[in-house]
C-alpha cells in the first residue's frame, strides 16, 4: 500500500478501513523527519496490509493536537482505533518493523470494551 497524506477530512475513513495504521507526524522544516522518511517508505513497502500515513503538523494542527504531538517526528501506531504506540523520535527500520509485528499480535479487545 502506498503512503497516504492524512488530514482531518480523511482521518476517520483512513483509520477504519484497515486494522493497523502507522502515522508519521512530520514537518517540511524538520531535519530528522526528512532523514526518517526513507525508512518509513521502505517499511511501508514491506507491509502492504498496513496503512501508512504522513501527517504534516503545519497544515494539520488539529490532528497534531489530538495526538498531543510536541516533538517530531512522532510515530503513532493504532490497531482497531486504539493507540498501541506513540513516541517522538526516529527509529531504525528494524524497530519500526518490530512495532508493526507487535501491533499485529496485540489484543485490543479488552481496551475497546
């Protein structure tokens, strides 16, 4: 699956159409965000069953506020509408893949109940 641009007007559809969504909160002026982008793209290519989304915090301030983004890049992983990971900072590809693997195994039914 390709990486989508996540905005307030497509957020609900994006998070409900797939079991897992991985969001990268970023900004054009952010150096670490630019260096993380190729890693995010590589992991996205290797996980076609997962939705990958980029959120530009400058144009999508409302989403940044909802997810309490204070530092970027910030990675948020949601499974079935439940946040299972949210941390600022870059990750190596192996760590991002590990987060996705953990999200696949996570049982969020008790949290949702």
